[in-house]
């Protein structure tokens, strides 16, 4: 269901004439999911609500290290960030880490999580690659495909990406001191929950940045977009259904997507 919101009044005068002070119109899309396994439904709830942090590295200097939710970073070694630092994957700015450099954000993340970024360096022969890590499952993905065990990532590629590499509960991206060149990073994302493996391939195939969280880019046949939206997960209903002969305990949930005003 598509519901409009007019930005500015629409009224009738004392004599009944209709007048508009509307300067723009935005929409809210209300929808619901089909039945899905409980774990996937809970992950989707957190995705819609925009849990986590993202980094676009668009601004120069330390401002470029601030997450989409205002979290600042701590730097060790030599880095470059913002316009002119690299040829970014998206936008006009990126992050570059010299050998031995790292940036750490005190996200206070505990439990399972997934982190992903577009990376370019000696490991990829200078080509942008999408890397996702799920340390709790000891898994990584390269461009949406199963890759190394997480425990082998830094030793095999010199890439450091994960929680606790510099401080407990803190996210770090780093370039090993033994690296033979710089490591470029763009569109870094931290999701403080597990995600279904099928999502990783869709993430890598996306033609736009993931963030800025908590906002999303919404497009598709049901929305005349793409638009930037703020999501809100609503009530969920329990359901039991049959899948390949097995009974599955799941949920279906309602949600809303609130369109952000476009720049004028």
C-alpha cells in the first residue's frame, strides 16, 4: 500500500476555494513478507530497522572516518581518506591504508556479526573485490562466493577485518605490516547480527552502496524509485508451514518504508 504525505498545507479558504502550500510529496509504502524461517525473519527485521553502521569515506580528514551514525575512528599508521585518496568504488571518496595501518571504531558489538566492504590491494591485483566476513561461522565470501575460512583471512591476504583485532567489541579494518602495497576500502558495513548466506550474493551484486544506515535504497517493481527510505519493522505473526516435506516454524512480518525528501 502506498500512502502520500504532503509537505506543506492543502486547505480550503473561507469561501471554499482549494489552496495548496505543498512544496513536495513523499510516500510511505506499507507491505508484508511471505512466511519465512524465524531466523531469517529476525534478520530481515533488523535489516529493515537499519541496525549497524556504514562508512562511505566521502569527507576528507577525520570527518571521513565518521560512521553513518556518528561513530569516530582511531587511526594507527598512515592512511588517506576522502576525495583524492583513491579511485573509490562508489562516490568520490575512499579510504586507503598503507602497510601496517589500521582504523578502529568502538562499536561495542557483542555476539554474532557480519562485516563487508569493497577492497582493492595486492590480494586482488589492484581490482575492486567485495569481501564479507562472518567470524562466528568461520566463513568469508569473495564477490558473493564462498572463500576462505575467517581464521585464515589475514594470514592469506594481509586483510584485517573484524571485531576485537585492536580492542574488544571494536571493529577494525587493517593492512598487514607485511603487505606489498596499500589497501583501498570503500562502502564498509557492520551488521551486528547473522544474515542468511543467500543475502551475501545479493549484497555483492548490488549496483549501489549499502548505506547510509539506518537508511536504505529502495527500488523494484512495487516502488517507482529508486528512493532513499527509512524502514520500520512492525508486527510479526507466527506461522508453521511445510517446506520440502518438513515442518518449519517461522514468521511473516509487516513493515513500512518512509521515503526521504529529494534534494531540491
